[in-house]
C-alpha cells in the first residue's frame, strides 16, 4: 500500500464528506419548511375558527398560505396586523 493509495483513500473520504454535507443541508431546510407549513396551516384554521366568534379572520388564499407556510407563527401575526391596518 503506497502513498498514492493512501492519498486516494483520503481524497475519496473527503469527497464523501462534501457530498454528505451538500445533501444534508437542503434536507434540513425542506423539513423546516414542511413543519412551518403544517403549523401555519393549523394556525390559520385556529385563527379563523376562534376569530369567527370575535370578528377576526384571515382569508385563505395562495398568498396567505405561502406566508403562513414560510414564516409560521410570525407570518400569521404579520397577516393579522396587515389586515387590521389595511
């Protein structure tokens, strides 16, 4: 086993490490977006359900769904503030 074999092995491990990092980071971002989307949808439903009794509601359309999905709870608060200002 010469020095060339050892260097090739180390280089291969390094490439595997880089590929692993490139695949794991996007998966974490996708999982976070999915969780935010689910929480945002549930919160939209709860705000409309409870808000119906006190006169607060958020119209569910693609834009509000995207905002709630990406930003989660802060997105719902933002939508409520924008709706009350405008």
